[in-house]
């Protein structure tokens, strides 16, 4: 991109009002740029101070990223073929920055060149007065002001503004497009006429040859004439209608991440503040590091919050002053105004959402304790009396004591209290479970890619009527993942893309050289190589969120779909290459291990009868049994088990502890098993005698995850993304482990879904140990923006 040296008009206005002479020069150049764009059929749609750059050579209009083209021969008031809004759809979402959006833009009507002229008027008003043309204490109030109110007279805020200039700009801000300047060319002519008539500078950039005193004298004379005339050019018409209680239509617009960053999180990566004025979102840059950003929904300004590296799961305090988030060091909070970050609790993690109550309590489904509670001011983390299982998205009710949440393993929405007592089910969900949201007395959830809102009585703790559709096209993820956020102010944000980071699959040699394997970006939920390394089984998320199994030939790149229920993931090849084991939700509220034939694609066979979620991690060498990870009751909630395919009771393997044991992988000779455990406080790779034994030994010493076997070599990934290798031999005294050595670093290693980390892996190895198929993070060029709906309650009346 072109590098432009200078400062944005936004930065310039922060230093104070722009002098009239300088402002008129800048205005003329901006309108000249708009005129050139409009003549080519291009409407900017996002004109604001942040997109205007003040340089030494003049003013430049930037960022046509949201621009649209008017059809050939269309008049100023004609519809734009690419702009006509279809309310509440990803394709037709209104785009722009709320503070500068014209009334027709807010109402989802057709926009054209006159929409840019309105935005220019708002920018010029701010440039001359230092104030926004329209203000509101909430999103609803701001929208009401734009739709119905007139701005404060410019003469009241800046008496030095000439009356002809004020009249010219007031016409830009007319509510009806037909009452504005009809073209940028007309407006440009008017501005140039004003400067010529007044004796001020012409439209070009100031030159040192012209004396500034001549220019200023001309303007002073014009101002004096204005004062003598005493003309009031613009008055407020009637009482203010910025009261958010008065009706106005829902407003829909789009928010895109900062340049060079993309939304990145396996939980909802954004959260609307309770006051509806700010959107916090998690985005990863080119280096893959996730950080928190704040986007003002009023002005469109955004900024990065320093010290939030590795952030995930953002959520807000009730007063909108703090953003809570999780990172590697635990639970944190950052002050929105200053960015100062504080640690609330260490050594806690979640991927299931969190909520900050009115009494400064925070609840979240912790990976260790289940549903947990901690004070927002710090202190001990305690477990709440909620049955352990796949819990997701707790949401405090208004009283700050009760909260609702999604219980995936029970396919239900439940309500519980900080005061204790038995939680109770308030609503049953379909097999495809959903996270929940709460706002304005309504519970939100997603079913069949539709976002619903259902009225909820907070005193009786029960629903009062049926659910109503709000928007369509919100993908339902697995498990209980759907990208939406609801604010108490009536703001809704949602994403029409499934959660999870896109990746490409690449071949790596032992020396680190790489080549493309499957280059198209996709969101994977597990992949595996066949024993002969000629086929790839993988689970891929569809655009609307369902995930199914596919088998791909690595010779001719043809693909065959193996499941179609949208709920199958984590495939594993049997040793003979004829069957696939995987986990799925079909006909059960929690994932269970299943097996199906690859050759004839026959029906699935359920493996075991565990009531808990089970995730397959390894076949035994003979293919007679499957090792899996099972979520168990506290205090031990992830253990490695063995289940024979022919049936019979499952066996809990001997090396499990009171901590998490995951990733069980049986060695090719069937005498050892590798696994990860967080008994030390962080994930480490261990090996143990298999199937029974008394000896277990560490393989990693400073952290490790994702063990994979090839012969007697064990490979794993270190915390700094080094691919490590250690030789392991079985003996009568238990496995013997040589010191691990680094093969190469994978800086672009894709992230793994924390909910599936018990058995998922970002890499696999060929049987001979010579090559590695690795998921590398990728940019998704088709990723949609975040859609923001202001005044979603109006949708209930449709």
C-alpha cells in the first residue's frame, strides 16, 4: 500500500478546531476527491475524519474499502446495484461509521453520492466546531438524533464561521437526500465560489507566495458582515428526539477488524459493551499473536490494547469501564479508557465464555473446577454447585446473583445462583446445542443457524412466551459455539462465519523444508493420515457451521464425503486403513466415539456406553480397541480410557491422576502409551507402560503437547512451537526415554480448539517418520465482517 506521511484529520481535530481558512482548503480538496470518485460511479460510504489525511502537499481521501459502484447511467438518486440493502443479511449489511451515517443509510435504504455528501457535512461540522454534528448518550439516542434532530447552530459553537459557509454545510446535512446538494460537483462549485467571492484562498493547497494576512483579512471582513447581519441560518426544530424510548427502526452496519488483523478465537471473539458504544474484539496479526482491540461504534475509531497478547474470550463489566479476558497467565481485566491491565486470577482458563455481574462477581466454566466464581477485584477462585459437564456462556441476570448458561452435555439451558441451591433446567435444546446470551429480558440462543430471542421473567426465572427469530445465517458451532454478543443497551453483534482459525496443510521434511499439501484455507476439526500416507481423513467446518468427515486422495486431490449430519470430527484411521473412528453428536447430547467403514461408507457404530463425552485418540496396533479421553466427574475430569470395539466395559488406564490426562497414543509396538498431563501445572508429555504397568516417565521437561508416534520415535510440540523428537524403547523395567531434540520450529503453527485439545493435534507424521503434515494458520479472504444491529428489539415487532 502507498505510504502517506502526515496526520489524519481525526488527529488534527483532537488538537482543537481547525481554523476556517485551513478548513475550507481541506474541505474543497475532499469534495474534489469525492467528485472524481462519483464521476466514476464510486460511492465511498465511510467518509470520516480517520479516512482523511493531512499531508504537506494537500489533503488526501483514503480507504475505499467499503466503497460501492453505482450502475452505469444511474442518476444521483437511483439505487446502487451493490448497495441496496437487504436488512439483516451478511450481503446486505449496512456499512459505515455510525457517527457519520446518513438517515437513509441507517434505515437500510438505497445510498448514492448524496450519502457521501451528508457524511462530508458531518465531517466539516466537526472540523469547524470541534464537536460532533449529532450526539447521544446511547446508540439509540445517537440514531434518534441523526434521524430526527438538527445539529446545534454552528454560530453558537464557533461565531467566526461565515454565514454563507454555514448555509452551504447545513444543506449537506439535510435529512432528505433530495434536499441536499445533488452532486459533489455542485458542492465543489459552491465552495470555490465562496472562497473566490470572499477573496480567500482558492481550492488548491496553500503556497508560501500568498500572504496569509491577505487571506485572513478577507475572512475577517466576511465574519464582520455576518455579525452585523445577525442572520441565524440554522435553528433547532422542536424538542430533542434523542430519547431512546421513542421508536426508530433497527440499524445494521458492519465492522471489519483493523488492517492486517483477522478475528481469531475458538470462543466468541468479540463482545459489545453494555452501553452499546464499543465493540471489543480479539484479532491476530501476521505473527499469529492474538490481542484485544476496541472499536468505537459511534465514531469508528479503534485502538489496540497493549499487554493483551494471547487474549481470548472478551467480556465487559456492567458499567462498560473494564474488559475482562483470558490469556496464558490467567484471568485479566483492562480499563477501557487507559488500557491498564490487571490480573484477577492466575492459573485459570476457559474457552466457554464468562460474565461479569452487577455485584462484581465473575463466573466462567473453568477447565479445572467447572463452573467457577471469582471477585472482579481478585481473590480465590471457587467452584459453584453446578454439575460438571460441557458448560458454556454463563450470563448474569440483572440482579447479579442468578445466571443462565448452556449445559451441552444435557442439551439444556439452565439457571443457577451464586447463593447455591440446585440449578434447574428452564429450556431443552436440540441435539445441536447453543451458547446463550441475555439482554433486555430476553434469552438468546442459536438453533439451525437462526438466532432466536425468547422473553424471560427474571423474578420467576422462567420463560413467558415462545422464541422469536432475530436474524438468520448465524452458524452453530461444535460444541455450543456461535458467534454473537448481546448488549443491555439493545445492541447485537454477530458473525456469519463459523468460529475457529482457518489453516492450510503443508508437508514438512525433517530439516524444516516445506511444500504445499492442501493449500486452500479451511477450518479443520481434526485430520489424520492413512497408514500408507496416501489418503487424508479430515473434519472440515462448513460455511454455516456444521462439521463433517471427508477423505481426500493425496494423489489426485479428489474428495469423498463420509458424514452428512454436521456433527462429526476428530477422525482416526484404523491400522488396516479400512475404518475411521471419530467423535460425533449424532443422537446424543454429548460427543461419543463412533466407527464407520471407509470402503462402503456404512452406518456408524457407537463404541462404548459412557454417559460422558468421549474423544477418540488412538487405535491399538491390532485394531481391536480404541483409546479415548473421557470427561469424568470432579476432581478428576479428563482421563485416558480403553474400549474394545467388540464391546464390554471400558477400562480406565492405570496412569491417570487427579489432574487432566489427555492425548493418549499407543506406540506401534503396543508396549507403551504417550499422553499429556497437567499435573505439574502445565502440559507435559509422558510415556507409560501399556496396557498395564508401574513405570511412567516424562518426555518433555519445559512443556509439551500433541504426542505422535512413528516407529520408536515420539514427536511433540514445545511451547515455543518447536517440533521435538525423542526416542523411546520399551523394556521389562518400563519405557526408556532419550533426551528430546529439536527438529525445526513452526512459527506459523495453527491454533487448536481448546474444547477438543484432549485429542486434537495440529500435526501428524507419516509411518516412516520422514515427513510431517502440519496445519499452518492462514488468512481467509472470504471472511465476512462483524454485523452490528442497533435496536434489535424492533426486530421483535416484524
